[in-house]
C-alpha cells in the first residue's frame, strides 16, 4: 500500500514539475545581476519603504507574461514573427534592433557583475572570469538540445534561493517590515520616483516577452503530438491551465526574490548607513563587514547563479526576435548549421557583451542607457502584444478574456507612466 502511495506521489510531483517551464525560467531570469543591483540599490537607499513595489509588480507581471505565453502557444509563432506578419516593417525592425542593443549591454553588465562576484570570493583576474562565463553560456546554448538545456535552466533557478537563505543569517524586524510593506511611506522626491521606475523597468522587461513566447513555441515543437492551439482547440484547456500555473508560480518566485533582496539590503546596508550601491558585486562586498562572511558568500553565489541563467535568456530572446523578424529558422533544438542566423545572433550578442568588459565603457552608465532603451521600447511592444492578443486572425477563438485585457492594459499603462516619469527625471 505504501508503495502505491509513494508511486502516486512521485507521479503527481513529476506532473507538477512538468507544468513549470517557460514561466519559471522567465521569472527567475528577471532577477539577473543587473536586477539584483537595482533591488539592492532600492533597499540600501530607501530601506523598507520600497518593499511595497512587489505587490504591484506581481499581478502586472503575471498579466503581461500570460499574454505573451498565450500568443506564442496559440499562434505557434514568436512575437516578432507575428509582428512581421501583421504590423509595419519599420515598427518591427526598430523594436528588434533596439532590443538587441539593450540585451547586449545587459549581457555585458551581467558578465561584469558575475566576474567581480567570483573575484570577491576567490580573488584573481575578473576579466578572465568574464571570458569563462561567456564561453560556458555560449557552449551550453549551442551544443545542448532544448529538451536537455531547459532542465539545466530549471535547476539554475535554485540559485535564487541564496537570497532566501540570507534572511536566516541577519536579524529581521518583521513587525516593522509588515507595516512598511502594507502601509508604505511614499515620497515625491525625484530620487524615490526614479528608483520606483527602475524597479518597474527591471521587473517588466521586453526581453522577457520575446523569450516566453518563443519558449512556448519550443515546448510545442518538443512535443510531437502538439500543434498551435488555434489549429488544435482540444489541446487548449490543458495548455492554458499549465500556462496559468507556470506563470503564477514563476512570477511569484521572481517577485519574492526581489522582495528578499530589497529586505536583505534594507536591514543590513540601509540600517548601517550604506545607502550608495551601484552594482550587485558592490552590494555583496558591503554585506561582508555588516552581515558576516556567510551572508556575503550566499549573496555572491546568487549573483553568479542568476547570471548563468540570465545570459542565455538575454542572448536567446535577441536571437528569437531577430530570427522572427528576418524569417530565419529558430530553435535551440536545431543543430547550429541548421539555424546559422539564430545561433549567429546568440554568439555575436554574447561575445560582444563579454568584449565590452574589456573596453573603457563604464558598465553602470551603459546599463543605465540599456534601461532607458528597454523603457522606451517596452510600451509599444506591450501595446502591440495586447492588440495581437485580441485579434481573431492571430488567436483564432482564443482571444484573451476581458479580465486579462484589463490586467494587460493596466500593466502597459503602468509602464507608460514609469517611462514618462523616467523621461521627466532625465529632463529635470
């Protein structure tokens, strides 16, 4: 009897884990080293007063990522392929080229953060570490088929648990945290508004939309019995249920980790007067004398682990976008010679990102302009996504529900306001 119960439990666990894929990986990749730097800066500069942001970003992030996933799974194509077929060419090419530029800069910033985090732990030359991280990421993407590679990415999401573990080695005034989370003290100071905009821009990023839609297509191609849902409506219920579970859990994981990073830096750095943090490696270094060696090691290890997860997502999303725009073959399941343009973009964006670490370009300033580019293109991309998701010629009978339309457009409006606030702060 116990053997039967154990077998059923194992089957349930396997079924449950299979439901987690594109959404979990997308959510975890959102907490990349650049994102960690932003959340660390928010916690160090403003303490507990930034914790409320995750309660707002979570539902908005779920809404827009579910829309992205549904477009991919229903149409059987990624976002840029759909934009190419239904919208002006100038819009498509502007979006994908800006996305490529922003992603390359983001890769450079992430590789630089990972290299410096490893240098803090072991010593040695950061530039050689940068090369090593870039090469490892590139080889995994090129030579491991999608079905095996996606398992590696799932395991890499566990690196984010390092930021949960840090809570057990620092003292947390939970009552104060709860009050500030549920009843935040808001401010109209330009620095506060800019940081809120940065948190939104880091959490809701264009590369996540392209990645998730394309991963839904990859999941479909990996299953010989699956076809685009608009042509196989009998498969819709099971897939929509999976997408919902995957994104609810994946985005919750993403926002929970963001919450813990803000909280960790608030109770350590902010309360000890360390308010100026520009990089994730700097945040880890600042933790060492305040929270101890173990907290420092956990924080640094998290930077490296999340970077190994994020770099493939950044390079891959750029490659999917370019391949869809120029009608190239695109799949991580294909051999390199069968998808030369696709793998060429992955290789080029990764190598240029690593190469930028060897230039005099300030990675912090570069990342700032990457955030500006992401902010500028995110609003039109989200608007186009919402329009596509409501079109029957793209979605068939599965145009998104009224509730999801409201949530998606709320997210688009929130990003438009955030971008407007960012532009206002730049002009000022």
